[in-house]
C-alpha cells in the first residue's frame, strides 16, 4: 500500500512539474531556479534562448560562469549568494548585461527571492528577468529629445530676442544664427543662403564649427543642381539622412558632399509671404545621421527666424527710408519755405509744422492745439467767405486740388499773403474724404513785386502809347509846319507889299494872326512829341520862375492865393527857358480851372537825391541829383480814369471850345525831352499835386546869360543859292524871298534834280538851302550819301537846313560842320534872309 501511495505521489509530482514547466515556458520573461551552489536547476525557454543554449538540459546544472564573462558571472554570483544568505529578496533590479546569445548589451529587470524547504532553510532561489532594453532606449531617447528641445527652445528664444537679429543687420544676424544653430544641433557646418533669383543661391554666411570660421559668397546655380532647386520649392524641409543617396541632394556628391565629408543634410527653405527667398542649411560631417523629428521642426523654425531677421532688415530699411524721406520732406519744405498742414476730418485734428507758425509770427507751441476754426479766424474777413467756399470744394469727392491765395493775420496784426495748395489724400470706406494735406507759402513779397511789376508794365505801356502818339503828332506837326511856313511866309510877303491904307491889309493881318495861333498849336504838338525845336541852356530855375510870377499873378482870379517856396540853394538845370514857361503856365492854367471856388496855388522847388530805394516810383530815371518843380492846388482833384489819360493829346475835361487838350500833353513831352519825369498825386476832393523832376546840370557853373539877336536889315547880295525842298509851298516861298534879296536862286524838288543843277553850274553854288537829310527823300537812295556827293560837286558850298522839328536845336548848331547852320520852321521871311546872310559871311 505504501509503495502504491509513493508511486501515486511521484506521478502527481511529475505531472505537476510538467505543468509548471509548460506554464513558465509560455511566459516571455526569463524564469529560472538555482540551488545553493548557484547552479541552474530549472529554466524556461526564454532563458534558454537568452543564454544561447540549444535546450534546457544544456543549462541545468551549470552556473553563470558557463555563459557570461567571469567578471559578470562573479558579480551575479555575489548578488545571489547575498540573497540566499540574508534571505532578503531583490525586486526589480535593473542591470545592464551582455546577452550571451547575441552579444548585445541588454537592460534586464531582475527579481530574485530565496527558496525555503519545509524546515525553513534556504535551499536556493527563484529568479525572473524581463528585457527592458526597448523601454530603456525609449527613455533615453525621450531624455535626449528633451535635452535637444531645451537647447532648441533656448536658441529660438535667444534668436527672437537677440539685439543683432532685431536690429535689422541681416548679415550680422546670419552669423549669430549659424553659430547658435551649429552648437545647438551639434553639426559641423551651418549656413544661410539667399535666393537671388529663381536660378541662383548665394551664401550669406557659412559657419564651420570645428574651426569657428565664417565665410560666404559662394553661389549655387539651378542649371547645375536642378533637382535640389526643384525640391526647395516643394518641401517644407529637405531631410536627407543619407545625402549621397537622397535624390534631392545627390547632385552635390562629387563637388561638395564627398570632398567635405558631408553625409547628412537638413535644409529648410526660408519663406516670406509664402515665397521662397533663401535656404537654411545644416550639414553633418561623419557617419550618416538620422535627423530627429524635433530637429526637422527646429530647422523650419530657425528658417522662420532667418525670415524674421530679413523682415527686420526690411523694416529697418523702410524705417530708415521713412526717416530719410521725412528728413528730406522737412528739408524740402524748409528749402521751399513751405508751411505744412495735415487735417484729419474724422477727428478734427490738424497737424502743422514749425514754418506754418513762423510765417504768422508764432511759435509752434503757441498754435497748439491747432483747429480749422483757428485757421478761419486768422483769415482776412474779406477773404474768408471765398476761402470757406474753397474749403467746401476741397472736401467734395471729385475736387482734386485747391490752389488759392488769401491773407492771414500775423501775431503783430499785420497781414501776409498766403498761397494755399491742398488736396484730399485719404477717403473712408464710403469714399468720403477723411484726410486733407497741403502747404502754405508766404507770397507777400511776391505780391508786392507783382504789384510793382504791374505798375511798371502799366507805366511802360502808357509811355509806349504816349511815345506812339508823340511820333504821330510830331509827323502831323511836321506837315503842318511846312504848310504854315508857306501860308505865313506868303502872307507876310503880301503884307510887306501893301500900303498901310490898303483895304486888304486887315484881311492879311487876320491870316497872319490865325497862322501864328496855328503855329503855337503845332509847337505844343511838337512839345508833346518831344520834337520841339529847343535851345537848352544851363539856368537857375528859381530865376526863371521869379520872372514868370508876375504873369502867373495876372492869370489868377481874386479868390486864388499864390504861395511860392523856392530852395535858395537850388541846383542848376539845363533846359530851354521857353519850355519852362510852357510848363509853368500850362500847369497854372489847369490849377486855376480846378479851383472854381478859389483856393491856394503853391509853386515850389527843391533839390532831390534819388537813390535805388526811390527809383521804383521813377523807372525812367537813373539814380542821381534832380531838381524838383512842384505845382500844387487845393482844387476838386481828379479820379483814376482822368489820371490815366491825363497826358494824352486832345484829352480834356473842359467844355467844348474851352480847351485844346494839348497843355498837359506838351508838359509831358517837354519833361521827357529833357530826360526828366513827371508824377501826379490826386483824388476827388483832395486837390492835385504835379511833381516834375529835372536832372541837375553836372559840372555847371553859372547860368548862361544870352541876349536875343536883333532883326536888322542886311544889304542885298548876288550869290547863287540852290533850294532843295520837296514841299512845293516852302520851295516857292524860299525862292520868292531869296529872289527879293537879290540872290540867284536855283530850285530842285529832290536830290536827283539838285545834282543835275550842280553839274550844270559847274559846281559854282554858294549855298544849299534844304531840309534835313532825313526829310529830303528819294526812293532807294541814302540822303547822307547824296549830300556828300553834292558837296563834293560844289566845293566850299555852305548848307542851311530848314528844320521842321528837332530834339536839341542848340546842340545841332554847336556840333554842325563849318559852313552849316539850322533854321526852324515855320520862319519869317526876314529870319531866312538874316540866316542866309550870316552864313554866307561866316
């Protein structure tokens, strides 16, 4: 019975062991049992495979010395003996062991507990081991990743806040970026490239970590590396773990990767606004490197930092350009002397610059805050309505530009003319104006200059008109002088032939009186046209005026008071004294007519020194010494229309038959003929003041004292005289007078006839009586040349010119060649006879 029971127990135990072995073999962990001698007594299949044994029997009964290096086996044995001796288990002890089967180092998590017999005595241990190499590697990878992420984050923060990167200094920023990224990613080479165009990359900065060396300037072209250029446009990052084999980068193998030992590339395109503008390159030297995902992401983020650095440069350049533009604008405004305003229609704010305030006499601070109402208050009241209307036009949608001129009040209360140019520069969403900008230019001086130019132009036009009228009247007067010479001359000859009691003598006297009055009118016309025959002399104007005072007093009515104020140290002038008489009497007569109710007439003289500051009112004069003759009355005055036409011939405000309109015209002509100037100040009800400026005689001593020549009878003569005159009446009169004086008279109507007569006479002609060469015309001939020919034909022939008018008769006489003299028209028969006699005897 006992044997049976023992056999049943053994079978039961055997079956139990088999079941237990089957169970542990199914587990992936390493399971084993050892005795006190550290020999394996039980192992599962996983342990057999780990130890590299073919079967469990090859393990059971052996120690660790059979599978591990002795130093490892010795350590394991010591640990196990300690457990069995102390009875303290070892739970989840992690150790790095070489795998006997593969030779690789593996992380094993070991748990070992002692085994006791029924007596409580340790008889061995049971152990389990779990291969945690994958977990350990994952943990290590995580730790490494965290370390990389920390470095990457620090680098990104550094780049985002680095002063060089923020400053906009792009090249310097690229140097900082490449250095930091090379250290962060532990790579040999890091570089930034700029895509100059779609076909070319240029290196801005390349940093070599081992030598800490920077370089740049290298160029990559798409024609040489087409695959790479295509890839940078298509990918966020080019992560070439094996750069030699990667299709995107293998084009660099022969001339770049292999020579430099580069095995792995990580290139991130730099994009701005979605456009690729460069590349951030990371190059690994050494064994091929697989780029981690965080490194790929980091490369893209660094590329974004490069883009930001570029944007910072562009921003800096834009800000610098804006600053330069603002500086240029300020300089331009200052150089153009322009004030500036900027009106925000939404907020009402008006910004003005310093010059805007300066031109009104204010500081910029004194006009702050500036408003449109302040502007309106400063505008001249007369200009304000039109400027407010212009402002309304300016803020209308379709009005492009306002260009207007108006006056603004200065701080001192003066008025400055402002040229305002402004326009709408911004509109809101509804196309309503929201901002107006413009400039102010102080044009006060220009306005004054324009007014002076207008006055000068008006004066020039008036002078030109009067000159034209003068030429016309002088021409008419010339023709009248020829007629009057003939009329008056023949009338006087007829009178000389009549007995005093001849009933026709009275009629002839009327003819002569009318002729002389006509000659007086002609003389006034010539005076206006500055063609009056004059004999100027240096004289004291005070003396001439003193001689006229008695005549002036006789012309004044009882209710007009005469006041004289003569400068005792008056400078001398050069003028024909008869012209002074014409000036004074004409002005006096007009003054009397202007004071029908009586008043005061003042005649005064003074010395005046005209300098450049005073010449604006006298544009026809030059700076120097002048004598002023002023005639002032307290009469009714005159309006602007009358003043505008005052000196025109035949213009008069008097009733028909009471004035010829030639008096003031003659005064004007006389003054201009003597190189002077005349101005009139008058307004209705304030009287009239006429100011005449005559140039002082330079270097003159005492006034000339001349006595008029007497008309004495001369004896008859028998010389031959050639009369050359185109006007038939004058020609016939001269012939009659000379014939009566006993001369042999030859008559010619033109130079051709005169030359023919001179030739016939064999050049024996004693005197030529003719008009001035310019007055004796022959078509297609030069009168001066014809005269020289005639003088050559008749040697010793004297010449007497009959002058219809002249600018300075005295100067002509003084400058004439010997044997030459002048006789003004119209002349009396006795005057011609005397002139001829004296010239022949000279």
